[in-house]
C-alpha cells in the first residue's frame, strides 16, 4: 500500500503550469534548454515580488542566470527590473529581481492564433468534399429527392453549394428541404430552376424561401401521431396509421438506396432505414 505522503506529493509540494506551446515550439522560439528551464523556474516563483538568484536556481551560478536574463530580453521574451538599495555605509545591494514574461505570452498567443487559423482553413478545405449536418433528418437529401422526383435525374452538388450548406446553421439547413414547396406553391418553376447555386448567389431569393417557410410551417405527421391520442377510444386506428406511414418511409429509403448515392448520402439513408425498421418492429410488439 502506498504511503499517503507519497501519493499526495503534488498537493503538498505544488506544481508548475507550463504552456504546451512553450515546450512544442521551443526550437521555433529559439530557446536553449537552459533558457527554457530558466523560464520554468521563474514561472514557479511568479507570485513573488522580488527574487534572488539563489531562490531562482541555487545550483546555477549568478553569471549563468545573468546571461539567460540578458538573452531572453534580447529575444523579446522577457522584461525585468533589478531592485537595489544602499545601506547606511553607502554600499549598493541587490534586493531582488521582478520578472515579466508578458512579451513571451504575447508571442505564444500569436502562435496559437496561427495554429487555429490553419486548423480552420484545413477544416474548410476538407468540408468541400463532405456534407455536414446537425441531426438525423437530412434536409439536403430531402432536397435531392425532390429534385429527382421533379426533373427525373440526379442532382450533383457543386463544391460551392456544399460549402454554402455547411456554413448554414441547423435552423437554416431545414429551409433547404422546403425549396420545392416554395417553388410549387408560388408557381415559380417556369421562372426559375431551383438549383442551390441560385440561392447561394441570390441572398434575396434565399430570404424569400425562409419567409415562405415561416409563414407555411409543415406539420410533422409522425410527431403528431407519437403524442398521446386525445380520444382513448381509438388507439388501434392511430397505431395502424402510424404503421402505414413508417412502411411508406421504409419504402422511400429502400428506393433511395437502390439509386446512385455518394458515401455520405448512403450512410445517412442506411441509418434512416435502420431507425424506421426498429420503429416498425416496436409497433408490431
């Protein structure tokens, strides 16, 4: 059994929090091992107002510590103040040194920002080949199915359209699935071909779609059926109606899977079909 004095050494003696960037980018920052250790030991005493060299590192000569301070200041990572006083005999003594590593922290922040920008750029580049959604329901697949049902051929999303769709919020993505409702109700098929690029390049048209959807909300039939029926006398009818709806959705998913889909679309439809089969099984029980 381990001694509690051993297992609690961190709590008893403390620890130093050092940025991962400082360690990972030591070479890029131009820091020697001695300078890196100097920084860590100075951070350990950050709470102290004035530090003597012996407090900083009793195993290193004052001359070596002086060289480290000077080098770090020349590299733009450290500012420091040396506090001196004169005694009654006029002798000058060093009371301690105050260290300010805010220039180093600013440089680490700059590196962090560059890493974040590069990561975001990489994500945006990868997103050109993917469709990113927020839930099980897929507005873009509903749109693609509406296109195929209306025009009789597959719709091919362009990289610009994918990028536009991926930047939409979860709420705005839902509007995509109602584009064909918008065109049909307003008799716009002779006026426009509702390709997504039209709404990408014509923000006013996209705002019209959103306004139409908000004014004409689509009732979720399945959600209504999942609620407790108002009349307890007709539970069997509700159950049958729900079964018919789910069977229709299963057939729709199977038809979609028989068609030509990319990997993302196929994965979404397979998951959707699996869920509907599970729902149908639960009704049967």
